[in-house]
C-alpha cells in the first residue's frame, strides 16, 4: 500500500466524521508481510538486544501516556491558586488594597500564602509517597529479547520489541500481530464496544475497512486480551500510540468521586453563607454607624474569617497520611481519594478462591464416571496443562505439581500439534498432541457441563459406551456429593483426530469421549472466620460472587461463618428484570455460576440500593467488576488487567489486611470531618454574633485587622488535625458524606457558641463598662473568640469526655496550647498599638475561664446528644 493510498484512506476517515485516525505507520504496517515489517523496524523474530533497547529508550522515551506524566510543581502551585477559596481570598485582598487598608491586605496575603503553599507542599509529598507506593506494584509484559522470553515493566517497551500476549494481559503498545491463535481483544476502553474483537496475524487490504479498530491485525495500547495467544511487533509506544495521543489531547483530569463532590458541596455552602452574611453586615454597620468605609472593611474581614481556607490542605494531608499508614499494613493506594471510599464501603463483594480460601489448590482425586480412580485421566490432564500456552490458573498449577506426575518428561512421548486456548464463553480449553505411534489426540478439559455438552461417548475402563441419560444421572449424584464436600470439579474428555490436520478450531471440540473428573480442594483459611466476624462488627457485609457451583460455594461459606440468606445462580439472574434484581439484591448472600459481565450487574444493583460497594478480585473476569465498584481492590499477584482496573492493591491476599484498610479509611474521613464540623459550626455561630453585635453596638465589634488576625491564628491551630487519632466507636461503622446531618450539626452547635459570645458581650458591657471603651470590648471579644474556637476542637473530636477518656494527639494539643498562649499574650505585647488592643483587667480572666469551662462542657454534652440522636453512636 503506497503512502498516497494511506493518506486517501485517512482522508476517508476524516470525511466520515471520525475524531482521530490511525498514524500512517500503523496503517502501512497492517498491509505488509511480516518479513517487510521486521525489516522496516530493524528487528527480528528473536527480538532486540539490550544495547538496542537502551538506544531506543533514549530515542523514543518511556512507554508512558499523558496520564502518567508528572505535574510540574509550578503548574500545580498555579492550580492551587485557582481553588474557589483561594480565588475568594485573592479578590478580598485586592479589595482591601484598593480601599487603602494595607495592614488587612498584608494579613490576607499571608493567609493566602499559607493556605496555597502548605497545600502545595503537602500535595508534592503526597505525590512522592504515592509514586513510591505504585513502584511496589509493577505491571509487566512478556517480550522476546535475545531469543528468550522475559518479563519487563510496561514503561520499558520500545518500538521493535516482540511481545507475547495471552489471556489476561494488557496490550502494552500499538502493535501488529505476527502470529496469533484464537485471539480476542477487549477494545471497550477505546470503542465502547462490550463484545471482544477477534484478531489475527495475516496482512490485510486496509482500504476495505471503514473503522481503524476493525483492522484485524492491529492491537492498541490500553486494550486487553480476553482469550487466546499471540505474538506482536511493537510499532508505537507512549504518546505516539493512539491511546497516548488521545490522552494528550484530552488532558489528564482526575475522576470526580463522591468524596470530591462532598468537599465541593461543602465549599460552596460556605461561599453561599459568606454571600448572604457579608452584605448584611455591611448594611447594618454602614446604616447604624454612618461610616461606610469602616463598615466595608469590617464586612471584608468577616468574609475572610468565614472562609475555610485550610480545608484543601487538611484534606490533602489526611489522604496522604492515610496512604502511607495503609502501605505499612501492606495496602497500596493507587488513587488517594479511594481511601475515603474504602472507609465508606459497607458491602464487600469477593470471589472465594484465595480470599476466603487458601488459594493453594491441590488435586485430590481423578475419577472416572462411576467414581473409580483412573490414572489415564491424570496423565491426560497433565499433558493438557503442560502444553497449553494461554492462561494457566491455579487448577493447572495443581495438576502440574501433583506428586505422581510432577516433572514428568513427556516431550518424547507426546509432541504438541495445536492448541485451542481457554475463554470465558466456552469455559474449556484443548491441546492437540501427537503420541509416539503417530496418533493425534485432542485433550479437552473445562467446566463439567461444557465438556458434557461436547461429549457423545463415555469411557469406563477400556470400554467406550454411548453417553446416556442414565450416565448423566449417575455422574450428577457423584458430582453433588463431591461438591458438597467442598471439592471443585472439572471434566476431561478426548478424541482421536485426523493425522493430516495441523490447524484446529473450536468446532473440532465435538464428539468427545468423556473420560472423567478431576477433583480439587482449596481449604478455607484458618483466619477467614474471625476476619469476617470483624468485618461484620465494622459494618461491612460480605457477598460472594463466584463462578463455582452452588454446593461448593455453600460449603465454603458454611466453613468460614458466612450466614447465607439466599443464593442466586447466573442463569436465574439473567431472567430477572433490573428492577426485580435491585429489589432482591440485598437479600442474596451468594451469587454462583456467574459470568464476568454478571458480576458487574450485581455491583451496579447494590449501588442503586445506596450501598458503597468494594470488589476484591484478581482475575481477567474481574476487570469489569473492579472498574464498576466504588473501590476496586486487587492483589499484587493478580493479572495485569485486574491490577490496572483497581484503586487499591493488597500486597497480601487477606481479608485481615482489608479490615485494617477499611479502618484507616474511616480514620482519614474522621479527621477531615472534625475540621469541617468545627469550621462550619463556628462560622455559623460567628454569623449570629457579628450580626447581633453590629446591631446594638455604636462601634465595630472587632476591628478588621483583629478579625483577620483571629482567623489566621485559629487556622494555624488546626494544621495538626491530621495527626489526631479517632475513637474506636467511630471506626465501627461505614462513613460517608451526610450533608443533611452536617447541616443539623451546624444549626445545633453554631448558635451555642453565639450564646456564649453574647454572654461575653454582657460581661464586658455590664461589669467592665466596655460600651464606652471600644478597645476594651474588641480586645475582650477577640480573646474569648479565639480561645473558644481553639479549644472546641477537643469537644468536637470525640463523643467521650475530652482529656479524660479520649485525648487528642500531642501535636494537636501543643498547637492549641500555643495559639491560646499567643491569644492571651497579644493584649500585653508590643503589637497592641498595631492591632488596636489594650490590656485586659485581671478579674476579666477569671470570668472568662468560668465562661469557657461552661461552654466547653455544654458543647460536649450537646455533641454527645447530637451523636446519639442523629448518628446512633
């Protein structure tokens, strides 16, 4: 195909309205023979040598797309300035400067600098921490280099590499197939098509294809192998791939989670509160006192005081701290915001193999159809597992490691002719071998019902008998007995095939002779029962989603202590309407005989019931479920596509590790919630105090500079909240955003702080004649406001008695003490003239201590009552 033809083909794509077309090199590669392809890319069937790989890495760069690029620190810093709260502070600073209030402007600049730079610094630390965590989990590809197949990280793939693909692999780059066997590729990430596309190696006439994704010999980065095997020659990597170029065009945007939306909603609630209060304060003070400039500057300061500018930093620090803490418990977080979903999870869906069970499958029995042990079954199973090159699962490993056949030399007795790889539709696989007598045997193993469908005869001893309903009834009874004992069964069949035939298809899996069954045992973990009980105590229910049959699933659940309400099969699920499934999904504990797509259906039904769903999986057939779950959880030893689809990777496949991760997620959310409850309720209470004081006072209740200084010190006292611990009672239930409950909290706790503000006003006016001494009033309220806001975190952070039954972390205690001491020192410091303070009478401090102690106790009692009333703690 000439370059002019390629250009015309691309123009055809553009005329049909396609947003992107294939790079010319890929189109040309699809239309040439394999030798020419190797020649063009200066490669061979033995792959590249290490020196050439190094040179190509320097020339083409790492095999990484735009989403993997690190964000420039300066770009990130500028991005933090674009946060709504930062923009608000910036605007207020400009207004203060234009109004001529340089002192207020300076403090606003300091606050903006602290808010943005602290968040920026913590985000950089978080990024470094996450990169270190991700480095602990490597996704690799199998390449041929120097004539040998080796595993290398995806980012080290270069153009000219020969890649070996098998079921479960991610396609690591854009490549042209040079050899394939029953290869099906899932291209949903690029095309949206749910059905896999069949691919094969020969060259094609590109002009016959309207859609680039229909090219049968081209595979794209970002897709994954559903079934079959293949070798491909890498044509493009990184940003030169279709997926990489598309990602670069679209830019990298973080997925918006429920957690992100909750933070954004809270931010806008506070901004709306400011939008209502500031004009009200301006009008009241401007009309009542006649000085509109002072009223304007005071309203401006109030707006600054109401903005929770430390919220982004508090969130970032908590999430990064949580990720590091979870890594110490062998839980690797790929996406920080997934931590909160981990804590909010109330349903965990899981397969049983390797989670509820040991994941160390052993072949225990090999029986013919009447239940007699038959070594021919074992030998044929060993040959099948030995020669297959596709997906080797735990059952294959168990066959190969069986003591009676492990290490057996079969290459001389049997030579491989062809292979029909496993897929999740057929649920079987076959190899064709030639024995030493020249006979060709097709050996097929797989799910019992699928093998029986393909069988017409049965072998008992050396006798071949037609497969009848009587045989089926007999073997069904034996299978049920074995399944009831917890055995997992697969069937094995065979037939002799023509010697002249060298290439076989799925249609050749017919007229088989059923030889018998292989019984495997995967014993439950000793720790599963206790961990499931702990998860239940922590509000996480377990649902088992498995491809095994009903009897095996029931046996395992009974042994690990899962109480089964009801069970539902994949076929029964397929007959249900969506509405019917949603109504009954809560009651079903075990879903068995599921196809991969049905796991996703179950998860979505649970989500529509209002659950936060986690899914733990490690197989190819788990990819859809992992992507659909609120938090996808996989293990380090999982298939590539499972790890790539997950938010969290477990270095140990253990429910005990999950329990620790769930609690850490709730701890992270708890510390974020502390700040939000404190900031929102305090700001709401300040609204009543400021408005009321502005109405009856002939002067401003606090000078603008005093308001901003108060807010700056208050913010500094809260920087250490992420270091705090969370009460055990808080960790026993799933936690998520409850905006209605938060609003109730604001309405109960906010006015309480105003009551004590008004008590302070009365104290200053009636006992200390502050109505004629504005500086005394402003100083007295500044001290009371700062101290009351600072100490209230210790009442809000726990439902137990603070300092007695629940103590804050030492950094939080120290920061609050230091800020209180600074607040007490300021009226006597050299800064009194700058801030407009005067020394307070000694007896005022005695009254203030009484007020603060009373407020602290009452706030704690109201918080405890509120928690029992609206949270059930």
